[in-house]
C-alpha cells in the first residue's frame, strides 16, 4: 500500500475547510461511465497497448478495474494519468469485458 500524503494547510480564512481530493472523488456507476477503448503505439517503441480512457472516479476503483482487465487478458499493464494501459492488442476482448461489467464503451481509432 502506498503511504498517504499528509498536507499542512494554513489559511487566514476562519471558514476554510480542507477537502482531500482522493476522498472527495466518488466513482460513478458503470452504466453512467463513458469509456473509450483504443490501440496506441505512441512513445512506446512501436509496441502496441490497449488504452482505456474516460474513467471517472476514485483512483483505487480504477486500479481494481485495471487488475480485472489484466487478469482476464492474461497480460501486464498499468494505470497512468487516469487511463488504463493493457499490454498488447486486446481491443475487442477489453471492449467485450467492459460491456459485460455494465460500462458504456465506444471503440476509438481504426484497428
């Protein structure tokens, strides 16, 4: 587990209320999410990755979804900048898996 960062906040405003960004972000239900699945080769030495974009919610839920997809595809991957990266060309399989989980999914790009 990653250690939680502690912030020191000082304000002269007596009504100031500190809100932790991670706790404030609530994950939408799968049928309210609009996800996009595409194949990406940019900045990866010509290797292909399946990219899932558009997830709105808690970073822990995003990591759980990435773990589920990586396990079902039998490959590695990561979560970067709010996107899920799955190693290899698994656009159709990831699309079908997300549909089966109740997400609204669109394919993006040609391949």
